C-alpha cells in the first residue's frame, strides 16, 4: 500500500523541482528525502523521478502520484475541519428517540433550546415507545428519553441520567363526585370503569399494575388507548376514568378534571440514556443539558 506521507514528500520534490529544495522546505536532509522517495518507488513499482538539468522532473507515474497527493492533502484538511466542528459541537448529527407523551411538553422545548445554541447540528428525531434504550445500546441512536421503573435498564456503553419524576394523575369526568377534591385515594375508585393508557408490553403497563396493586384492586378496563388526549375524551364522555402521567396532560380536555393522587405513590421516572461514545461531544452535552433544564423547569 502506498504511504501517504511519502506521497507528500514526492509532491514537495515535484513542486520545488529538486530534492535539495524539498528537503529545505520540509526541514530534513536530502538523504532522508532520497530514502523516502526510494521506498515510495518500491511501493509504486515504477520510477517516479528523472534527472533534468540540475534538478529532477516527474515521470508519468510521478506526476500521477504528486497530483493525487495534493488531493489527499485537501481531503485530510477537510476531515480535520469536520472533526474540529464535531469537537466544538457546531456540526454533526444526533439521533434522538423518545416516548409519545414526551413529544409535547419535554422534547419540543428542549430541541428549541438546543437548536438556538447549535443550529448546524442535524437532529434525527423519532418517537419510539419501546426499544429506544436498545437502539442506544446497539449504536443505532445517540440519546433516548425513556420511562423506567425502580429496575433501571443497564447496558455496557450506555449512561443513564435522571431527568424528572413524572407523577400520574387521576383524570375524572368534570361532573364526577370526587372531581373537586384536592387529592384522591385510588382505593376509593376501585369500582369505577377504567380507560387503560398503556399496552401490555409497554413499560408503563407494569408501573400502572404496581400502582393498582398497591391500592388493593385490579381495574376493570373498558377500553385501551395510548393517546392521552383520546383517553381524556373517553373520560369526558363518561366511559370511565384514567391514570395519565403529567407529561401527557399539557393539553387538558375541557370535559375532565385532573386531580393528584394521595395514595399510593404513583410516579414514573423519566431518564435520558446516552451512548458513552457520544457523551463527550459538546453537542451531546448541550442536548442533555437542555433536556435537564426543561424537565426541571
């Protein structure tokens, strides 16, 4: 394989017209230049220079390699510029995954904050209810905003940062007898019909099951929807009541009342999973900081 550094030496000789002049410009001895050229000729399998008066001139093979050496040098300068942009957080791409209810009150303001600081960074955003953590672990995403219970997911090469505790709220029809209470004990609602807001294979399904179990009952679900506003609409229509996390209640249906839960504890943890290979980049750190600020604000 051709040695790129030796190609640059050849380019210097061709540009200056002599080994002596090239040695002076490169800060080394003519003997060292001649050794590099001899090694490059062995790699190329062809003579690269021929005598011309007191200097040298390139053979066709020498002209080709000298020209390509200039193109390689230009390519390397471009790569160095791109790397500098990545180090400074001015360029590049961040692949971000997040769950549905984060797409209203958390992700948009965090992305807006980030874009104001890093407008040249391309954001690849995708809603992914399940599998977001796995994508980070497998290198298919750089960050993922996820929901986790007490058992946090773990994977080599992934850092987990807590963003916020997102409390569940009871959503009742506006005319419900308990709609004016400051806080509600879930056990008092055991006989109600319920709107299920999480699929059985979703992380929140296990969290909700634990909450109901702590309240001492198994809910009677009359229908299921993962759309928080659709769930509110069904509640407003009198089909049942629902538990919806606060992040899913940035837009509240006019026909419902939203109340905090006194007992049992009903909270889900929101975390950002970061691929450690991307964690040291300024753009990644800025995006995580934006998420932390919005989640805590």
